[in-house]
């Protein structure tokens, strides 16, 4: 079976490559946006392609992707990031002529990508959400009364973190304007302003086939980067009926197809799970599920083969952390976390692979690039 996997620079793509590459009778080709993409260095990749980054030009990226698909016969196309899921969802009829995909319908994908629509849906379904303030102009933000602290966030999924935490009216106006300018939003489209929920982050991961949940996993965030709120750098598997109920209620209603993560925060005030967003794609902490025995990418392969996914099996509840592209950055921003990280080095699983070491060596080099950019932009 020949699979074309997109977004080669993503560390969850590398996880997919490593877990699928060890399987017999599967040939992996990957697509990235620069020659230093992590998965390009994996021993499990047979062929690699460089295309235009979809953030630069979705149209160019799509045309180049189509040429790759026309040039070979692929059994499955597997987008990983948000932008490539968007491209595949928008062009599913044409792309499906050349390779099978397991992705949500365009309407479901667009609703899940809009935080405005996501929160409105959750309210209708009775799924708790943070208190949100919807405004249609910047003038309304100036006149808005809120209880601080609040969070200002992009009104739609970006595939990257665009969140600001504010504690005053002046900050609210400044950060709202900053996000608006960064995203190039029209006047009638404003950022979402939302109450800040104090508590730990949780996720409901799922694989669906035409509205039916076939496989799921749940996790709790232990550490993040940025430490104030960002991607998981350490997380552990859990099981919670209420978390599952909320996550399934949303994805069931959307008649989801493929993979998704529904993200929540557990409010420390009352212990309730409050919806943060729907991640309508493979999520960053995918490798925790893989290491726990829940192979979501394999579900897509079985779907294309026409094989039965089978009943959901109980999974291992382990702790996992991402060392070079996560824990190190967290430690440098929060040095007091050193001893907790040190303990996890001996007790938790991690993303270092001795059987496939080159991508991890590349991560070491990218650490210097990361801090070079930070120092450069600081001046």
C-alpha cells in the first residue's frame, strides 16, 4: 500500500511516519515545504517532495500536490495539518480521482474551523463553554464591559497559536487590534473575547466513519509551551465519561468523518469541562495516543482497505513528553519545572527514537534556529 503523507515538518507527521513505517507492505512518501522538514530524514520514508507552503499560497500548493498525485498511484492521501486538511476538503472531488482520503465533509469542516460557530453549536447542544463576547466592530470593543482577565483569540482555526491574555481595558484594545492586523480581518470580523478559564487542559481524540465513533482516546495536559498556554510538551492518557460525553455529542452532531480532537479546560472553580475548540485534523499530541496503543492513522488505512476497525479496546494510560521541541523550551521559560521534567525523564515515554535518530538530530539543529529567530526579532 502506497501512502502520501503531507506536512512533513510537523512532529505529529514524524510520529505517523515512524508508527506506520514499521508495518509491512506500506510504502511512505511525504510532502514538505522546505528541505529541512523533519520527516524527510526518517529511514521509513521512500520518497519526498517539496511544495509551496499553503500559508503562502493555498492555490499553488494544491496545484503542485495534484501534480504529485497524477505522477504516481497512491492508495491513500493523508493530510496532517490544518491548511492541508482545508485544501483537501475544498477540493475533495478532484483529489479523490487520484487517491482515497478519510476527511470530514466541507460543511462540517468549516463549522469546526469557526470558533464562532463552534461555540454557538456547543450552546445549543448543552456543552459548557467559557463566557464569550461577540462584537462586530472595533468601536464595540472600546465600549465593552468585561470581567478581567480575559482571552483574546482568532475567530477561526489557523493551524497555529494566536491567543493573547489580557488584564486591563487598554490591553484588551491593543491585543484585539494586534490580532486583527495579524490576520488581516475585515472590519465586521473581530477576534473572540472570552473569559479566562483557570484549569488544566484536556482533549477528546476520535476517529469517525460517517458520523459513527470507531475509536477514541482522552488526555490531560501536564506542561505546555508557551507555558501560559500552547501546545502540549508533556501529557498523559486518562479516561473520563463526562469528557467523552461532551466530545462525542459535538462530533456526533457534525456527522464527523476522519480524525478530530475536541479540546476542553477543566474549570478549577466547579470541575466542569469547558469547550475551547475543535481541532479538525491530526492533533499535536497524537504520539501519546500512538504510544498508548491507539493507532489513529492505521484506522484510515483500514478504512481504505475496507477492513473493520473493530470495537474500542481499553488503552494504556501512560505519560508522554516531547523533549527537544517541547520540554526544553518549557524548561527555559519556566526553570522551576526542572525537577518535574527530570522525574519524567525516568518514568515517562518520549519522542526520541534510537531506530530512527536522524530526525531527532535535525531537531537539535532547529533549536539554534528557533532561538536565533527570537533574538533577531527582539532587536
